[in-house]
């Protein structure tokens, strides 16, 4: 019997399949997100242009520029797209925000802010932030190509503080090994992994030919590691950090680590004292390079300086002591009213002095703390000063004098013990003064030592003179070596910088003992400055004949001087440069107006 049942067919799903949103540009994924080698925005734009078989200059000028000009409604917006200044796209200014927003809309990608420093704009000043030259790690390029990835430039390579690769611990390169040329971060034919001038491959398994970092390699490795950790934490930020975090962290370092001395912080970071005071008060913020150096000296992660000032305070409890070249321990201490740590140290010392027998005088306590007189303690700790004075007065006015008042609790050393103490001090490398030795033995001064052991007393004085002369000889030798080395340096350092290299030495000591060397150093600095000024003059003279004309501010930035300095030394040249630049600007404006008229007539 035939089966008349209808055949069964598979069921069709007539619903439309879900499609990803269409994008104007290829949805290219950024590389290295959440790692120290996070890709920079300019590198991402170069790879995006290569995906569309364009150069990065064509992509920016012929696609991005019309879009942004249309949104902003400005005809002169092309000035922001000077490729020589496109490194700012990796920073935190308006150009970076515009490019990030437009790239996210055109590619459908999100969280592209992590490829810039937009999230850190409140805590990272723009001063000395981005390097003006392209830098790369040849070993990273080789590793990326070996893994089958298209090479990319890490954002940390574009930061000025980073001089070594955080992954391979090798110095970053700036010169092409083929054409020996350097370039700005973005050019018309810029592509990560290849030279923008000759097109040669920049990757290499080893970087033995790269220049050395210098004597401060450890600082360079630390700064690269910490900057990489900051960039790696960008995608995980729940909220952008605030300015007060850095201000509070710097205050913790000054108060808890440097005992409230902002001038010590200035010596440590080699900046002006006023800059350190402005950081302490919150008027300015230290650049990223100096924050990374402070992180190195305190061994506190840089991320804590930017996000967690409370963690900085906890980390300073285990921080190493400040370097000797920054903290001048040999001078008179300065007690700051606003520094609670220093005040607590002085208070604890005064409270301990209240328990001593025989009770010391307030002048003796002040001398132990490094003050010339007790006025500072009277002004800042009146109650403890009154207690110390009253206790000392009661001991002196007691029946039998100070010796009778303290006999029950204090036993003076015997003559044999005194003799041993004097002999030990004479043999010590840094013997105490007779006054200090007598006070430590419980006497008011050194008269008992001089009366009982006159020969040993005179021997102690002679030994102190010998030790003082030896210390002076060593210090003079160190100063002479520092000055002779400074005379060979190019450019020659200042006399103040040379004094900082020797602990406990000021410029007056150098001028007193080495007047001839100081004069030679000053003359050499003056000669070097005159030679540099002459080179600047030649550069300005050449700029008069180069096209296109450059502004005086741009030339001043190139030669490394302020434009007011140029106007002081070269008034006629500066006047000619300003007039030439203004004439060229007027001519460009006239050409644009003429082009508009011709376009209107043709249409």
C-alpha cells in the first residue's frame, strides 16, 4: 500500500541574522591593552591607515580633517593637523579627545582612551611629558613580527621619562640603523616597525649597538617599569584620578620622609626651591619624570602617588633614608611648625630628657638637637621647656648643689674609669669634645677632666685637631677632584652644582679654598655661553634665508632659549625674523582670499 503522507522538510528560520553594526573604517583592535606595552593612538591610526592601503598622512588630512572640520565648523582646523606635532594625539589635550571620539565612532571600538593619557590629565602635567623624537625597542618589533602580529609602537615609548623598554630592559633606539636618521613621532609615511625615511625594517633580535643608558641604569629601569604599570592600570580605572592625590602624596614625602624640608626635596630632584614649595602647597604639580624619580628614592610605586596617597604614607614607613647629597645633616636643623613628624621627634627627645639624671639644662637639650640656643624650644614647646628648667633649677638649688641632689640616683665614674674613657676617645676615629665627654659623665663642663688628667686632656685636644685637619684634607681633596672633573665636562656645570656633589660643602667653601679653579670654571662657563650664543646667532641668520619662514617662538624652542633672550642678544635679527614671518602670513592670507574668489567665479 502506497504511503500518501506528505514528505517532511527541515524547518527554516526566517528571522534575519544578527549583524554587527556597519562601520566607516575597519574595526581594528588595539594591541597590548592592559599591559605595560599598551599601543599608542598614533600607532593605531598608522595601522588603521595601512589596513585601508593609505598612509597615515592621507588618512588624517583627507578623512579625519573633513569630519572634524564639519563638526567644529572651523575652516582653519587644518593647523591642528601638523604631522610634526601629532605626538600630542597621545597626550591629554583637545586633539587627543577629538581623535579618540572620531576613531571610536568610525571603527566601532571602545575604550580607546586607554591608548592616550586622557584619563591621567588631572595628575600628569604636560611639561616634559611626551618625547619630540620617535623611539622604539628593536627587540619588541622582532618579537611582535615573530608572533605573527603587525608591529605597533607602545605608548610608554613616547613618554620622556622612559628610556628603556619595560619588557626587554634594553635602551630605546632613536636612529635608524640604515640611514642613521631620526624622525618625529608621526610623518606622512609613518608605520610602526619601519623607518619613515628609508623604509628599512627596524626590528632586531639583539640591540648591542644601541647607546648605553648611563650611570643611572637602575633609575631608568625603575622609571620604565613604573610608567608601564601606570599605563597598564588605565583600563581598570573606575574614575579618573584627582589632582589632590599628587599634592597629598608630595606632602607626605616632605613631612614624613624629609622632616618638612621642601629644600631637601628640591636638592633631591635637582629643581629650584620655589618649585618644591609650589608642589607642597598645591600651586603646581611635579612632572611625571620627577614623580617617577621620587618614587624611585622612596621605593613607593608610582601608581600610589597618582591614586592612593594613603598608601604612600604607609610605604614611607619602610622607605630607605634620603640620600646624603639631598639631606645636609651637618647643618643646623630647622624645626617647622607645620611639620608634625619633626615636632613629635623634638617632643619625644624633650620628654626623654625629663627622665634623665642628672637633669640636663634646656641649653644642653637644644645643643643635642642642633640648635645654637634654647630660644626655639622656648617658643615652640613652652610647657616642656618650663618643666626642664624647673627640674634643672631644683637639682642645682638642692642642699649640696647639683651633685648632692643627684647622688642617690647617679654615680660618677671613678678616676680609673675616666682614664679609660679619655684613652678610648683619643684612639677613636672621631673623638668627642672634652665638654661633651664631661657632660656625658655627669659633670657640668670639662673642668674635672682637665684638673684630674691634664696630660690626657691636652692629648684629646691635640687628637681632635689632627682629626679635624685630616677631615679638612679629605674634604679639600674631594672638592678639588670635583672641580677638576667639572672643568672637563661639556657643558661646564655651575659652581652650585659642583658643591652639591660633595656632602656638606657650600659654594663659599669652594671659593675660599679653590679660588683659582672656581675662576677657571666661571670663565669656561662664560666662554661656553658665548660660543652657544654665537651658534644661536648663526642659526637665526640662516633662518632668514630658509623657507617657509618660521616664527620667533618656534626658533626659540629649537635653539633652547626663551624668545626674550633672543631679542636681548640679537634685536636686529629678531626684528627681521618677525617682519619676515608676518609678511609671509599676510601673503598666505591674501592667497587664500584670491583662491576663494577664483572658486566662486568658476562655480
